[in-house]
């Protein structure tokens, strides 16, 4: 009998997509029986169901939807998206418990994503191993664990005096790049964040969507008992990159965006997208539209209605926002650019777009899944971080890995004007600089493929998790037989 593991994904495409990829890898590379629990709220249900149907073609996974129902009575309507997701996760715990209890073949391990750490208590109740899967990178893990355990004075210096957060053994986090919850010291989101950092240290292991060669410094610090290893306690397993693979297009493919891409020259198109929920202020949208037009480069832009208050405004919704293009794009923009550009409302087949040979650049909000999808397809980036840990990701991409360029000031601080946007697009798509960056990304892609292939560092790391699940199964069997 194969060891059985259960995975728990919180609402939002940025979590569900990598959790499903992890499930597929555990099933195909490591021969485990995998059940994935996916928490969905009413707003995200339709989009989540579509994703699940399109992902599980080969029936590699058992997938169970846990509906969080209506949480409006439990949380203020203006609470942060993180608070809302965590409340949804909390109300789903009883369904998770019932579902596990009803299983004939109990899973030996529960792997939860970042927002699911409260469910580790359910794993304890059923004597299961418990792992946290961080869908972003090791620098984030190091920052969270350090922030959760360090003296309050150090956090005050960082957020009030704007000094860098000096994490032992890691690149310091500059104030202007810092992770969003640290800026809201009096909001529930700060306390959630600290608790999530603490929770990580109580797991049997922390799985991270990264690989050794990409983040050797942060990974080394997390393991070194003279540095973060002393507080991280849990072993850290870099198991990435887990990104949706792009196979050859099906013969019957029907997608207007991909058909349009087929007609464009190699590496001539810049793809512009802000993840599953990112939105821009109205004024910024106008500048972006003009910047793209002035650059005279081909583009695909995934457009959502503007929001002046909340950069993660569409995170759990998939409303069709096409109706009002003319309300928020410059007059005549669509007409003037119709030969070179495509504007897609709300959602586009991103993995296939980035995997298409006509795409050479990606203006991205630097969500970690988007970042990995770009690297895995050798696409150079313009970093445009908006919220959460995206400024840290963007700093890493532009300064350490040098696979992206950036605006002078982060877009979340000041409107980036059309001339600067025009220049960034041309730098990445036309100039020699863009070519050099593309070459670097392609080298990084090769190191990622090596890490994930049989015998590679990420492959071996995940094998270790699979072995621990097998060992736990044998122990449980021996106990059941009174051994
Ligand atoms: N995505 C997509 N189409 C879109 C927008 C996003 O397929 O129009 C996918 C994208 O490929 C990635 C995920 O949604 O896998 C977004 O995750 P990421 O970590 O980049 O950002 P988040 O949405 O969590 O901010």
C-alpha cells in the first residue's frame, strides 16, 4: 500500500496552483497517494473549480473542496485579504477534521500552505506528520521566523526608524522593500503574521518553493544552528521550482490570445499582469497604457478595473471586468494599439503565454508563482511589486539575481509615469540589456531543471519527505499490530 498524504490549500490561485503542483509531483515522482483539500469561498468557487478540472486530467490526485461558506458575520468587510483568508481557513477546520476522520486509509502526513498552519492541530489529533509548504521563497521564511522571534525593539527600529532588518546570515531587508504586515503593527494582520512565523517552527518540516542554487545563502542561514537554525528548529526542504509545466499545444487548442501570439515574431511581446488579484490606481492605469503605447512594442495586458484603495482588490473574485474598458483606459487606446497589443479582461492563460516563443518580457507584480513561471520559460522581467512580500521578491530579482529591471521608486509609493514605463519596456524588449537579462534567466532555468530532475537537490529533498511518510506509515502499522 502506498503512503497517503493530504495537502491543504487556502483560497486564492497563488496558493491553490502550487499546492496542486506539489501534489502532482508527490504522486508522479515519489509514488504517494495524494489527497488535496482545497478551501474555497463563494467568490472563488467557480474559478477554483475550473482550475481543478483543468489540472487533474490524469486523475493523479483525489481532490476535495471544502467550502468556507459566508464569513461576513465573522470579519469586518474592510478587513485585509489575509485576515479574511485566515478566518475562512479557521471555519473550514471542522470539515477537514470530519473528512480525514471518514477516510478508510488515513493519510500519514498533512502538508498545509502558509495560511493553513492552524490545521496542524488536526494533524496532531490524528497522529499525522505535519509540514508547512511555503509557496514563496526561503528569504521570506527566514524573515518571518526572525520577525516572529526577535525582540520588539528590533522590529521598532525597522518599521519606525526605517533601519534594515538584519536577519542572521541573510541579505538584510530594507525598510522600503519590507513585507507588508510588518508595516501595520496595530492591525490584526501583524499578529497573524507573527503567529504564522511561530507556527512554522513547530512543523515537522518546512517545504519551500525554491532550490539550493537560487537561494543558498538564506537556506544556509535557516539550517545553521549558529544563525536561524537555532530558532527555525524544523528542517527546511527546498523542493522547487514547482511551476505549471507548458506542454505542446493540444491540436484542438482554441484560445484567441495564444492564436494571436502564434502570429507574432519570436520574443517580441511583453506580457503585463499583476497576478491573480492585483489592481492599479486609476491614474497609474492611464500612465501604463500610455507607456505601453509610446514604447511601440507588442504587448498582452491583463486588465482589471482600477482600485485606488486596495492593490489586492480582485484577489478572491473573478468578475468579468471587460465592460468598462472605456471608463478607465485612455480615449482611443484600444483603437490605436489594436495592431500591436491585446488587452485581456481579468484573467489570461498565463502559464501558456509565458511558455510561448513569441513572449520575451514580463512586466510582473513579482508574485512568487509568476516569478518562477517566468524563470522556467526564460522570460526577462520588469519588476512592478504591489503588496505582500512582492517588494522583497522584486529586490531579489533586480539586485541579487539580476533577471529583472525596476522603476526608480516602487510603484506602490509613487505613480510611475509614462516616459519611465516606455523606457523600461524598451530596455527589456529592444536594448542589449534585455538580451543579456534573457540569457541570465535561461541559465537560471537550466539550474532549476537540474534541481528538479531525478537526483537533483529539490528532487532529493522531496524524496526525503516521502521517505519520512513511508517510515511513519510503517510505525503506525507496527503500533496497530501491537509491535
Ligand atoms: N494567473 C493566471 N492568469 C492570470 C493571472 C494569474 O494564470 O491572468 C496565475 C499565474 O500564472 C500564477 C498565479 O495565478 O500561477 C498567481 O500567483 P502569484 O504568486 O504570481 O501571485 P498572486 O496571485 O498570489 O499575487
